[in-house]
C-alpha cells in the first residue's frame, strides 16, 4: 500500500503568464507558495475476489472492469500512461476541489508519485511536475497553465520562471521572521463557490489577446517587484499587500469569468474593513479569497466577512511526499475463474 501527501498551492503574482502559448513568446513567471492543506492518495492492488478490476473512491465511487471504463479522466489517462491495472485508489483532501488552490494538479502529482512507488520506480520532483503537466494539458486536454503542477511537486515558496526552454524553480529565501510576518498577515476565506478551472480558463481566453498581453506584461513585472519586497528586509512588507491589490485589479480585466458581482462585493467588504490588498485564487469564478491585512485590522476584516469560512494556514516546504509504503502480500491474489 502506498499513501502520498501533496500540498495545495497559493499563487500571489504572475498567474496567466504560466500559459504555454504566452510564455513561449513572451516569457513568464509566478510567485507562489504551498500551504499546509493537502490531498492524500492511497493505492493498493485490488484482490481479485470481485467482479470488477479497479475501484476508485473520490467524490464518487467507480468500480470498473477495465481502465477504459474509468470515467475520471485524470485517473484513466494516468493508469493507461503508466500501464497500471487492478487497483484500489482513494482520494481525500483537506479542502474542496475546484476552489482555486490547484487541487486537480495536486491530485495528479500525488497520484503519479503513488503509481511510480507502486512500480518501485524513483521519481524526482521535476519528473512528477513534468508528467503531471503532460497528463493534464496533453492527455486530458484541459486548459490551463503549468504553475500548479510545479508548485505541488516542488513545494515551498518559489519564483517559477517560464520560457521557451521550459521552466526553472527558484526558491525565495526570506528571513524566517519576515516569512512568518507575511504568513500571519494573509487571511484566507472560502467563498462557498466552486467551479471547473479548465472551463473558466476557456471562457477567459476569449478576451482580446492584444489587450490581455498588455495586462499580462505588467503582471509579469510584478513578480520581480514582489520578490524584491520580500527579499529586502528594509522594505515595508505592507507594499506586498498593496501590490496584490494592483495585481487583482489588473487580473479581473483579463477574462470575463475572473470575477462576478458577488465576488466583487466580498472583496470590497474586505478592503473597506482594512485590508491593504487581496485576490481571488485560481482561474476565477469562485473558490478562496485571500487578503493582506495588518494585525490590528484583522478582527475587523474577519467580522466583515463573517458569512464566509475563515481558513487558517501555514506555508509549507516539503512538496509531494510519500508518507506510507508497505509491501503487499499476494497470497489471496488468486486469478478469477475464466
């Protein structure tokens, strides 16, 4: 039996510049971190007592006789890609799917790591990220960028730089007290809305390319500006929050499904209560809102958004990990009668 633990990511700046069509021509970069909210994938070979070959438990249950009958596209394509059969797979998570935290990509990374372990294969973080990108963007033909898979696999607080040559993960090294201050100044709230990020991305891609590229160029510049704020201990950390506000005002112009009147109203409540900046995580349309809030204003912001669920979190550094691996006994793995 194999159990993997994969973090979700929180992206601050540069979202949209991690799209392949964009960064191959213009370059791209994102500033993001992983947080101590995880998904867990458990797999084992399914004993052959049953009239089905594979059992899958996620938000629903699937019992199938062949991989091609699997309805979940990530699982079906991953099992075929790695030539795995006769499995029991379960998925659990600390936070809901389709909520802007890269949950689908974290699942893909965790599942692939479990599959490699099942086959007694070594898989480093880059391999996991690359395979998850291929699985989601090519095999499943899902619209989106590359940042989620990379963040989930590598973990930590990183600047990820994209180019026509691929990507490079560059850890952002902050003084521990400064990193703690940043963590403590960010509040996260669940809007209660979930959505399919691939579908949202397709709608957002309808925005005028010329106008969008101008905005994305500025959003790309903000990645380095935000990194400078974090790295320079003499810089006022509150500028990070103010830059978030500028970035959000730009991002909401990059696609018609980024926000809506309900989300705009929630964001305005947070800002009016004292937040310096914030954003909606992910492709848009719902999920989690984060705000940068000075300590003396945090109670006011929480009160203003009391209808939403407040989610405490901590930055994490480990990325995708195997937390359990035990040998399986095959003494009961008898063949079915033909």
